[in-house]
């Protein structure tokens, strides 16, 4: 299990899903389950659902998040939403650098760096995603990719500025594919990422940053993943859209024996 100094975080990423009515129903279930969760809970919802879900979660143990932001504070950026606007709308967190943004919408490490800065400036908890593609893993580029994404993504910020940072390791080959990283693969990558954080800003910083695993997390595999010492939580896509599944993930047991497939 993660170090006692790092409180686990289970974050749902709803992506581009659910009507407002469905969003309200699901967020009610998350709100009601959050008090008995094994760690902190957040849901990262589409922009259009922020107000409605925020009204449901208000005053509860579940935090509200968004899935992306722009780095500018305001202006002529048609279609974009700033980090300050998200904070103003009640968000406490925002995902930056999700692989779908990188792959489908051109988010570069430089953009992720700017978005991260905007999120921090707005007082949001940034959930900064990194992860290698299958091709990169198979050609043994995983560590190089992760190192570059961390170095470029965090460039220019002091440890104090990064106090709220959450990193999410999301191997692209595991996202929405049903092919989860094994607990051992996740641990190996998380330990590597923590090593990069240590290299950048020292041991105390590295030990303080939560590193979530994302990629086909389910009620069946969450306990074994959370049992790994450097896995501090999960970023959950598909399974966060079903109340039963997400509530079970929120109640993970990190004491579970590591699964046999390591
Ligand atoms: P998944 O998505 O759980 O559906 O694989 C995770 C994510 O993309 O954050």
C-alpha cells in the first residue's frame, strides 16, 4: 500500500459520456459512497455537467474535477475553458495531459506544462497524465518516454508550487482496452516515476506526490494494484460510469494479497 503520508485518491474520468440526468444519478451514488471510501474520491466530469454534479457533491467527501483546461486565463480562445473558470465553477481538480488529449487533440508536453501551470495558479489539483504507447513499450522506450513527459511536464515549477500535484501513470495500451498493467508492471513504472520526481526535486517531494494508476481499472483488479507500495490511487474511466463498479473501487482494500499474474 502507499506510504501512510500519501492519502490514496480514486478519481473517475467520465470522458465524453452521460446525460445531465445520468450525471446527477451517478454523482449522488458517488457522494453517498464517499464517506465510506478507502481514500479521497473525485469525479472528473464533462464541462456541461460541472454545475449539476457540483450541486450534488457540495459539502460531501467527493471532489469535483474537470478533464482539461486551457492555459490562458481568458480571451479569444473559442471552445476553450480556463482553469480559473473551472475553479470558479466549483472544481477542485483537473486532468491535464490525458493520452486521449495528447493523441487525438495534439496536446504536447509543452502544452501540458502550460496547462499544469494554469491549474496550479488557479488553486486546482492537477492530475497530470503520463504513459507510453504499446509500440513504445515494445521498442523499450517506456522509461525514456516517461522521463521526458515528467521532465517537460513539470519544467519550471518549484516543489512548493507543485505541492498539489498528482501524477497518473496511464499506459496507453491499457486505456479502455481491458488489458490492465499487471500489479508488478504498474509498480515498476510508479517506482520509476517516483525516481524521476526524486531526481528533479528530492526525496521529500518524491515521497509526497501521489501517483495514480489508470488503464482498465476494475473492481476485480483494484485491490492488487493498490497493494503495490508506489500505487497511490486510480484514475478510472469505463468503470467509473457504473455506480456499483466505482463504489467498489472506492472501497478498495490495499491489504489484498498481490495477484498471481505479477
Ligand atoms: P479506462 O480509462 O479505465 O476506461 O481504461 C482510464 C483513463 O483513460 O483515464
